[in-house]
């Protein structure tokens, strides 16, 4: 598979469903960030942009990247319509090619799963390196398959948060794991359908 296939796939995922006019933030983001002072954030694989918009409304400056031009175009429209251009930069970016420039107080990667080649450990390790001292990396992965997921592979295996952390090979003198657990929640999918799903949550803080 090459980059064209990846773009075609993800553009197709977004184009196949109507644009979300008011995308919701992810629960793990809101529970993690509420109470933190705003700073500079990077959202990896931002999708509809619910997280970026929520952060911006709370004073964060957000760089939101995604490989899908459809997703980025829709988010750019929402940013404009809400007058948040000074706070959100939505960029088409392939994390397989390079990591975005900059240093950040918060980097989040929610459900950054793809059927195409993406060395997640390299991406997430670069994210840990791109944190400012005191900054946090929030990685939220699927721990189960929602009935409406694009991925209905019955053999899908989801690494635990501790396994994800081990793959980053972080020096404990510089990074500390603040959270590594597997909470459940009721998720809402297309058409308002609901199901209980498991999240794999990893929160890392850069201490120096
Ligand atoms: C399962 S969706 C999650 C979207 C969003 N974070 C959320 O919580 O709803 C995964 C996202 O990663 C993006 N993505 C996949 N591969 C990528 C890559 N190589 N570089 C950047 N984004 C990528 C997809 O376009 C998609 O928006």
C-alpha cells in the first residue's frame, strides 16, 4: 500500500458520511485537560476536529493534523465559521512521512489506528520528544471494536497501554507515566446507535 491508497481510504471514510456540524470532543481528552492551563497543543489524526475545537474554546492554540484532505477541509470550515482561525491550524499531514515541527504542552492521539503502514511507536516517541517540560502526551486507543467501526477484523488485537508505553522506550528520568488503564464507556456511533466500548488510555508527562 502506498500513500495514495492511504489518502484515498481515509478521504473515502469521511466523504461517505455527512460533515459533522458540531463534532464532540473525546471523553478522555476532556477529563484529562479540564483544569490544565492552556498552552500549545498538537492533535495527531484529528479527524472531524471535535478535540481541536474544544481545546481552542478553552484558550489552547492547536495544530490539528490529519492525512485526509476531506477531514482537514471540513475542520478548516468549522474553524472559520467559529472565528477560531487565530487558535486552530488544521493541516493535511502524513505522519508516516514526518512528525510536525514544534514543541507542545499537550499532544493527543485519539484512536490513531489505520490499516496502512504507520510506525506508531516512532510517531509516539517523536511526540514524547516534542513535549515541553511539564507537557503531556495523551494516547487513547481502542481496546475493543465498536459495531460501526471500519475495522471489523475478528482477529484485531489491541496493545495494552503498558505495551504501547514499552514501545516508546522512555527514560524515566525525563518522562513519567501518569495513567495507563482500560476504562469502559458508552459510545455513540452513526445514527445515534450506542454500544459499550473499552479505551486503552496512556498519559505520559515530560518532567524535564
Ligand atoms: C480512527 S480515526 C480517529 C479520528 C479522531 N482522532 C477521533 O478521535 O475521532 C484515525 C484518524 O487518523 C488519520 N490518519 C490515519 N493515518 C494517518 C497518517 N499516516 N497521518 C496522519 N493522519 C492519519 C485518519 O485520517 C483518521 O482521521
